[in-house]
């Protein structure tokens, strides 16, 4: 089920990929005289210095910071924030994933493989048929609700989540099928609309249903988000949709930061522990939801804000159902395989 970490690592592979990326980036800014463009968007690079650390050290992609910065702080369209999330994570999360694989960190391979397969179908369907149906305000609210509920889950369950060791050993075929369903649904509904989210869905399933250690759940979530980000950019570019105007300019400024920042988050959090970082990011997730409601209060009105709050409550109830299901499965496995 998991890829266990042997003694030998292959960090030279990550370093080679990193040097290749910086060579391409330098070609873009030098060969096309884009230094001024990159420098003009330095605030995004600064914001993603924090976002990339969160991307590598938590189950929340770099878009978790990039989206609210562009949409709430800079007041740009939510669709731009979504496309930027895809583009910037295709660099940062991919760099972090290569770093994780090079270090041979443990992964929930069966669920990850299934989720990738499900995403191959779900994400294109979502991009073509589901995401276009959502207006800008709804994109903001979906992002806000999902991330707020995720943050609240960690604020009141952090000790339990951080206390998991190893992973509940279920049937690998069941894990693979479970991953397919999760990847298909999450990529089609959440990721296609906001540019992020499948990482948190896979992570939540791992910690609540499979009782996975954070050292397994977080690296797995990083890898699935990297895959979805590359897939999302590829679908948009090769289908002719393209990315929203302004994405490339912000990407040009932030990409060299996240290419190193996300792997750095993977490394640092292994030294200081994941619990403090998760608590800080969880608080930020709740904060961005409050910010969204405040900035859109005139449009939402009382009824709209009430619906948003009820949506958070529904998500939390769903998390609790998953948690109890995980506990029930674990108890059933213990009954089938009693300790000697």
C-alpha cells in the first residue's frame, strides 16, 4: 500500500529538474525581455513565498494562498485565481513531488494511483462542462466554504489527526477503487472550479477513513495536486481555452520562488513537525472565509451568508461521517485479525 523509504535517496534527480526549470525561466525572461514584467508583479512572488511553503508542508496547494491574494486582496476575477492556481502549482507542487519521490518518502500508492486515473476523466469533464456553469461569486464561495471547513476540522481535531501512526491496512484493490471515485468526483467538482481541492479531499480520506500518518497523507496529497495541476494546464492550453489574461505575468514572477519554496516546505516541516504549520494554515483558511463573507456581504445579503455558513456545517458533518466510517472499518479489521 505504501512506498517505504529505503536508505538511499536520489536528490540529484530533483536538482537536475530544478536546474532545468531555472534554465527555461531565464530563457523566457532574458530571451523575451520580460524582466520588467516579472519585477512589476513582485507582490505575487512575495505572497507565493509563503504559499509555496504551505504547499510543500501541508495538504493545501499553493493556490490556497495564491487564490485569495489575487481574488480578495487584488480584487481580480476568481477565474484568474483558479487558472493561476493550476499554473503555479504545476511548478511548485511538481518540484515538491519530485523532491518527495527522490527522498523516497512513504506514499499511499494504491489510493494515489486510483485518484490519478479518476482525475484523467474527472478534470477534463469538469473544465469543459461544470466550471463554466459557475459565476465568479460562486467560485469564491466554493473556495471559501471548502477551505473554511477544512481549517475548522484541523482546529478541533488536530491532536487526533497528528496522533495517527502508519496507516490502516485495507485491501489494495479497495484502496485503488476508492481512489478512483475520490479522484473522479473531486477533480470534476472542486478542482475544475477553484484550481485546487483534490489534494485536500485525498488527504481527508487518508486521515479520516484510513487513519494515515501525516507523513504519508501529506506527501500523497502533494503528488495528486501536482498531477492535477499539470493536467489542468494541459487541458486548458491544448483544448484552445487557454489561461485567463494576467496568469502568465503573475506566474513569471512567482514560479522561480515556488520551484524552490515548496520542496523547502517539505524539508523544513520534517524538522519542526507538521502540527504547528497545520494550525497556522487552518487559521488562515477560516480567516479567508470570513474575509470573503465581509467583502461580498452586500451581494450575498443575510440569506446568502446564512447559506454559506450552513454549507460549512454540512461539510463538517460529512467529515464526521467519514471519521466514524474509518473507525468502524478499523474496528472490523481488528475483529477479523485479532492480535495474538
